[in-house]
């Protein structure tokens, strides 16, 4: 009893210590950000002789910058010191491959080999062919409208985060598989006992009821990989600094690929009944199918909307969560700009709300992984359903 | 716009990496994990089944033991009952025999008493006859001198003799 209590209080102590460290780090980051902001302001006022123009803190811009992809991984600013990981840029342009490090762009200020990061509204953040005339005359990086856009296969921040999380997953689950082989028939141990309930949950509560006890096994590898990929990246996305901070599951390309996997597997494992159901849905009056094939059209659209909805749901949920947290943080700077003291007062409130949102996001991280997996399993179940 | 327009590079790398990891994990992780989970469950099921069977057998054993015990009890009761019956019968028989014997004895006693009585009566009669003769001898010797008196005496004697 006393041992148990000691353990519990030990946990509480650790938790408090950890949250203390987190809050301290957040404050420090904020302080350095503020400092950096001030220095840029000073620089600007120094460069612009007029001094009347002051760059205001733009919350919307800051939030978007934090949730979209980037060609470099910006970790932190300390005064004028920027800690940034340069990432490889791989471009396919005019039948030629161009590869170089993103540091050549100098955070978007320079062009390299005729390429630069666009600052225009339309292609903001994308690598474009630079309008040389304008660049040499005014030093502005702008898309050369006469030229095509290069195909960008760069290892961006999100791609690197995907690689890291997939590597972590591969290592984690292969090592667990080895533990299973070593401890055959024994009860789970260590990390194995943490993940086994989740694996069993996916098998017994998602795959079996949705697909059916006979056919579920074929889909288990995909469902497990899908669930753990989404769950892991949702969690990593909540960590505000390296190796977290990349918005993987809140990126529409990532969710699109995941949804496409579900779509392709559904389509290829579909049996005759699935297609019959689309063309000639049973229990529907004939005049909805002939002469105007209304129902078949609706069903066919449904085939594509299902993965589309999967894509949008995950993307929107994760992105929205990040926007809210970043919004709370932005409030500090907005108030801080009005009056410094107000910023400090606001920071307490904002941090409290951000912590609350982060806890909520932990829940969302699991729920969204669960929903994506469950719906995928349901679609597989629909595609392989037999006559009832 | 960038937020909702998927980039070709990201799609390419994501498909490649996710596909590769899906294949890797299916082969080297999920397959052995699912297999050993399945095996463990099967072995647990088997163990439970065996325990059930053992319990069933135990029940059966207990049942047969009870049956045996009951049978033994019944047999014992039967034996006891028989013994009691035999005992009662013996006592009954003995009682009857004793009663019969007693009755016989009483009967023979009565008979012998009767015989004795008869013998005593005969004896008494003989003695009375003797006495009567003696008395008669005496009286004859004494009173035969008076005829009246003789007649009275004879009458009297006859009267007396009839009373007997």
C-alpha cells in the first residue's frame, strides 16, 4: 500500500517537474522570439530611413508558416543566431535534375541556379524559376511567368519528418516482433505490453467487426501500419521543437496518400457484389436507375468521396488543433505589441489555454487515428461483403 | 493556398516511404506479431479447455464416489434391517415357545392336580368308608339292641351318605 502510494507520488513529482521544464522552455522560446522580433524591428527601422513603417506582428502569417511545409527545418532563434537544418532540394526541370542544399537559398533571400523560393501570394513557399530581370534590377525573387514551374521532389521538412517517424516505427515494431519470437507463448513485457493492447484493439474492435472474422487477416498489416503512422505522427506533431514540430498528419499531401492507399486497396479487393451494388443498388425504385441513372451516379461519386472525406477529416482536424494552439501563443505577441506588461499577463492565460488544447489534442491524436483506421476497415468490409 | 494544395514531391516521397515501410512491417513485424498473438491465444484457449475438461472429469469422479458411498450406505441399511428382522423373529419365536411351554406346564400341573385330587378323593372315600364301617361296627355293637334306634341310625347314615 505504502509502496504503491510512493510510486504514485513519484509519478506526480515527475509529472510536475516535466511540466515545469516544458513551461520554462516555452517561456524561454517566447522570450527569444520576442527578442528576435525586436531586433528585426530595429534592423528594419535602421534600414528604412523614414522609420515610419513598422512591421506589425502578423499572427495569420506566423501560424501558416508553422503549419505548412518548408524547405529547411528551422529550430530556433537566439538573438541573431538562427539554428536551421538545411535540407536537400531536388528539382526536375527541363529534363535535368538539380540537387543542392536549401541553405543556398539563405532562407529565401537568394536565388540559386536560377531557382528561388517564391514570395508571391499564389506560389508562396514554392520553388520557382526566378525572373532574372527583376532579380538583378530590384533583388526581388519572383516567378518567371514565361517559364514552367520545376517539379519539386525536395526532401522537405515534412518529408524528413515522415522518414524519421517511419524509421522509428520500423525499428520499434521489428524489435517487438523479435521480442515476440524470443518470448514465445509468454506474457508481454516492456514496450511490447504497451503496444499489444493497441494491436489487439485494432484487431478485435476495428478489423474483426468491420471486415468479418474470415477475411480480416489480409488487411491487418495495412490497418496496423496506418493506425500507428497516424497516431505516432499526431503525437510527434504536438512536440513543439525538433524532432517534432513538423505538421505531418496536418499536411494534405500526406493524408491524400493515406486515403489513396485505402482507396486503392478497397477498389482492388472489391468483389462482384460491390460493383453490382454500385451499378444496380438493391432496394431502390427502378426509376432512379433508368432512364436517368441517378443512383449509379450517386454511388459512383460515393466511391470517390469516401477517401476524399478521409483525407480532409484528418488534415482539417490536426491543422485546426495546431492553428488554435498557435493562435493562443500569438495572442501573447499581439498584446505584447500593445503594451509589454500586457503580453506577460496574457502569456499566463495563453499558456494555460495552450496546455488545455494540447491535452485535448492528445485525445484528438488518438481519435483521428482510430477514425481513419475504422473507416478504412469499414470500406474494406463493404468491398468484400458477401450476400446477406 | 499552399495549405490545401498537395505538392508532388511530398506525394511521391510519402507514397514511396509509406509503401516501403508497409511492405517491411508486413513481412518482418506484423506477420510474426499476429502469428504469435494467435498462437498464444490458441494455447490459452487450449489450456482453458483442458481445465474445463479436468473439472468435468473431477465432477464425474465425485459423482461416482458419491454413488459408491450411497450404494454402500444402502447395503448397510439393508443388512441392518435384515439383522433387526432376524432378531425380532428370534425373540418372537422364543416368546411363543416359552408361552407354549408355560401353557403345557400349567396344563400338566392342572392334570396332575386333578389326578392327585381324584386320588385324594378316592383315598378319602376309602377312609370314610373305613371310618363308616368302623363307626357302623361300633354303633352296631352299641345300638342294635333297640330296633327303633337301629332304624333311626340307618336313616341317618343313608342321609349322610347321600350328602357325599
